[in-house]
């Protein structure tokens, strides 16, 4: 079966302490957002310690247009994608000419030609690479990207699939949007860039093998308003509902059990939980709903503590942490939820 050869995450130069972000947010919202003193503690309740930002913190206090922020997205998305790709190639034991397919996942900026085309042009990758830009999957995009990369590698045993996820969430902040959702978003979201290589069966496996078993997607009817963007002349206005933890409580265990049962597995068979964190309330909901043994979300929680919520890229940072720090022999489950409202799952077989 196809396998994950390497993952490279990006530590941005602007790693900002959450308390500094809190202080600036209060200053920005204090005059025109009456609820600021009541809600400012949301920054402390996230359990985020530091966050990845593509720009210095002072940038977000400036008045900028949607066009200016989107130009920043385009420039930095290409720049850091190239950096992540150059880092992942030697880890995967390949050169750039070996890449057969490229998937680019993002939901936080707009570009046509798409960013993957710009990457191919700048790096002089094979012009015949199969391109698949994926936009709009939000937090679910990292897991969906892995699933689609595995599908491409399963269809072509010679495939070397490059998955790149770029989320520059900080550039979507609308300074003069004094809504509760924008304020809460300013306490959670940050920036992440990650590259991953997936190989087909005709390639020699790694010493540590993380291979693909199955994937599942689910869209929940009548829940379009739970998470997403509203687009206006000022940019991307964040939409997310307080009902997300409720959705997890009501659906996720049943969905996981149903998915695993199709492969003659039970929840107790999962040794490695590679989950997108979302936020503290989401992590608490997973913990309550699954009641798995031990600190099964340790890597997920620590990734959130150190980076914040980087949308689709976050779960791939969690995957990189498992690969760098070790995992248990057995099955792994990747999971993320995103706009739609939807869930994405990937079942992995993980061997040291």
C-alpha cells in the first residue's frame, strides 16, 4: 500500500507569545467592542502558549485592505511552500524531478494561477506534474489531502506525490470587524506551512513505515452555517458556531466506530490518534466522546499549545510530531472536521 515517506513543517520567524497577542487584541477591540473585557479571557482558555505568524505582530494592528493582505498571502505562500518542499525532499530520499503529482491545500487566500502552479514555475519542477489544488476544505483539508495523495499513489505504484498545505489564517483578520466570531478567531488562529511526500508501492519503504489502509469522508446535512467564511469587500469574515463541540459529542464516536468496523477494527485497536485540535473545547469534546485510555491526544494538544490552530496544516504538524518523536506499533487514525459541516478520516498502519 502507499506510504508516507516524510513530512516537513515550518517554524515561522514570528513565533509570538499568546499573552502578547492578547494584549494587542484588547487594544484593537477595546473602543468599539463592548464585550472585550468579558471575552478577553478566551485567550487564556485556549491553552495556546505561542502562535506561528507570517508577519510581525505589529502588522495586524495596521489598517490594510483585502487586496494588500491577499498579496501578502500569495507572496508568503509561495516562499514558505518552496522552503518546506526543499526541506522534505532529502528526508524522503528523492529529488524534485521524481515528483509525479502535487496537491496544494489552502483556504485562507485566493490565487489564479493557483499556488501550485507558481511553485512549479519557481522551482522548475517537471512541467508535466499532475496538479490538484484543493480549496475550501478548511480545517479538514490536511486529512483530506492525505487521503487524496494516498489515492493517487494507490492508482500509480510509481507515484511520488507532494502534498503542500498552507494556511495563513492571520492574514484573514479584518481589523475593524468587531464581531464576536472575529474576536474569538483572533484568540485561536495562526499560520502553518507543511510539505509531505507519499510514495506508491514500487518505492522501497522506510525503516519506519506509515502505510495507508482506508479513508472516509462525511458531510452532515443541514449544517452549512457551522463553519466557514463570509466574503465581503473587506475580506474573509470568519464564521464558526459554538455548536462544534456538540457536533463532536453527538456524532464522532459513532462515525469512527462505523468506519473502523468496515475494516474489522474497534476503537481499542487505534494506538495513535492524529487529530486536528481545533481548540480546547474541541479537544475536550474528543476526550469525552471517545473515552480512550491514557493521554491519547498528547501530540495533538502539544501542537496546539505551541502553534495555535493553523487550519488544515495543523494535523500535518501533529503527524510530523509522531514521525519525529515516535509512535506505537499498530493502527493510527487521522481525523479533522471542517466546513460543510464535515469530517475526514484516514486509517494508517504504523510500524517501527
